[in-house]
């Protein structure tokens, strides 16, 4: 197992950037120097401070997140935009 790719505690926060996010489909990917692969991001795992239900990200937005293994790869959760 490559420890750089997977942390099993699920509590460590990481930083990265939105590679792309499709608001209509409700998912996208995050890139981070802490991981060798892009991290899947579903809209239900985003902490949304927007009054609307829809999650909006722009390519390149800075984010903070935690990761967990979802069986088919890593998934970001507790995702929030940072300045």
C-alpha cells in the first residue's frame, strides 16, 4: 500500500484544487500534491455555505478536504472552499 495515497484515519485534512466540477451532474475531481491520483468529489460531500442547494466550484478553486476509501478509489468529504 502506498501511504502517500491513502490515510486510513479519515480525520486528516488536506488541501488541493478543483480540477473540474460539473454542477449539473453533481461531481468532479480534486488534485492535491499529497496524493498521486485525483480525488473524486460528490456534491453530497461538500460543506455548502451557499443558500442554494446546488454546489458551485470553478476550476482551480482552492479547497480543504478529508479522504476515505470508497471501494473504487478515494473520495473527498467535508470539502470546503478556502480563500
